[in-house]
């Protein structure tokens, strides 16, 4: 029983591919249907999201994430630029610029100098 449960957990965790960038200066286009979770811990990367991602996590610095949408954005890096439709936004980094499309997301901002506004 324990082996079956462990195998089920491993298979279910492999079903969804992730994009995980720890390098610097890279450019990616992400199909959120295939890769619903994006993690950025490198610096000066550019990501363009197609569709709605489940989760975007940015802990690097000077990254750009733009495109369609993300249900949840967690931003702990500094000096990043995010331009998406966002449902939930959590910011603990500093000097980030977030432009949300359409409706205002639920926001928890514990960083300093962050700019969060609706895209024009």
C-alpha cells in the first residue's frame, strides 16, 4: 500500500512540467497549458506567458514576466517587472513594478518601493 501511494505521488508530481530558470539573461516563451508553474531565480531573464499559468515565482532580480495571465504571482526578488492579469499577488521583494490587466488582484505587499498599478 505504501509503495502504491508513493508511486502515485511521484507520477502526479511529474504530470505537470515546470519551467525553472536559474541562469541569467535568458528569454523564454511559456505555454501555460504545458508548463503551468514558472520559477525564476536567475537575473535579467525575460518570460512571455501564453495562456494562464497556475503559479509564477520570481526570486531573482531584474527579470521581466509579461503576457497573458497567472493565477498566483509570488515576487521575492528585487527590481523585477511583471505585466500580467493576476488573481493573487504576494510581494516581499523591493522596487518591483507590477502592472495588472483588467481587475485588481488580491495583493499582499510586504516589500518596500514596489509599484502596483493597472496597465494602461
